[in-house]
């Protein structure tokens, strides 16, 4: 038998050696005096149970509000939280951050656990929540013609969103509100808080400038654009209960509500009242907000 075969190599070892993985003698004597213990794994935190009987939506929200199932304070999260409720999807909300998201952004959803379906462990990003609602919801979601949607969606995605970013992140009178929502809950270190505040403001300014294609941020122009957008939304809503005259609220209704609610919610201490007062100028938008709030949260909202 050749000397390079596994068996020949093993048989040729001196009987008193245990191979290259042998523990050095000094360490062996130490382990005999202080043997290693294997501890059981740590339990998962309560907000991440191993078995889930309902879907879990991860959003920006305080711990207290999450326990009550109240609306998120983030427009993107609130849009999908509202839509899932309108679609009749059963779920609970859990506080999270972008850093904890598999996609790097909130919200995302984990379906209910099913031992026979590995897909229930796969996070669902916001881009697929509309499909999930259609498959799992108990209420039929009405479709709106895409040609109608495109123009009005752009009003929300650009004019209203840009003004929102300015009002919350860059308007100095609203600094306390920004800190209360996105900074203070996540760190007690003043250095970390100051750094986070700078990063958030820089990111918001960069997004506004990228959207507008201008070298500077003009707050007056941003607010004028938002006012025009809200006026256009008020006009298209007219005296109907829901946008575009459909019989039931749609994803677009949830999108509008995500901004109007956060601007009308008295629990959010807006010092710069420019945007909240703007929404109040259009009574039908306020009434639309009230209808969705009542339908999705009742008296708890």
C-alpha cells in the first residue's frame, strides 16, 4: 500500500500523538481545572417570536403605539399599514429601522408561520405588498385606471413629499419633532444624536435637490408646490367619498391619507404649521382623512 493513502498515513502515526488538532499541554491542564460549559442559545426577543399566527409588518413606530396597533409616524410605512387594513389583511405592527430591513428600507412584512411552507420565512418588501394584499386580504381592492393615477401620484411623490421632507427635516422650528420621532428613541449619546441629526438633514436635502434638479432648496417654492398639489387632489376628490369616484378606498386613498393624517394628527407637535394649515384649507381632504381613520382605527386612531 502506498504511503500517501489515507489509511497508510493514519497507520504510520506514532500511537501517542493525536494529530495537528491536539490541544497544547498547557491549555489541556487549564481546561481540566476550568472546564468549558455550553450554554443554551438565547431566546428570541418578544417582538420576534419563532411562531407567528398572524403576519408581522415592520414599520417606524414607537413601542407604545405598536402595542396598540396605532398608525406609523412615517408616510411610507403608514401608506402600506393603511392599505393592508383596507384590504382586510390581518397583521400586527412591530417597531423597526431601515438598518434591520432585509431590503434596507421599511416597511417589510413577514407572513404567518407555516411549518410546511418555507416561503413564510421570506420577508415581503413594500413593492410586493399590493400583491400580498390581493392574495391574503378579505376585502376586494378596486382598481383605478392607470392613466388617472400617474399624474396624481406624481403630485404626491414629488410636490408633497419634497415639502414634507423640508418641513420635518430642514425646517428648524420642527427640530424637536424630528428628534422625538427619529433620533431620541434610538440613542442616549449626545454625540450619536448630533451625528444622526446631521445625516438625516443631509440625506433629506440631497433627495430634494436630486428631485428638483436645482442647486439650492427654496422653501417658498416647495410649499407653493405642495399647496398646488393638495388643491389638485381636492378638486379630483370633489364630493366623492373616495378618489376617482370608486366604490371603495384604494391604494391611492391610503397614499393620500399617509400624509394628511400625519399633518392633522394633533399628537405630532408641528411648530412650523405651514403644511398642516395647508391641508385644513381643503375640507374635503380632511373629511376623506376622517373616513379612512374611522374605517381602519375607529376611535383608537
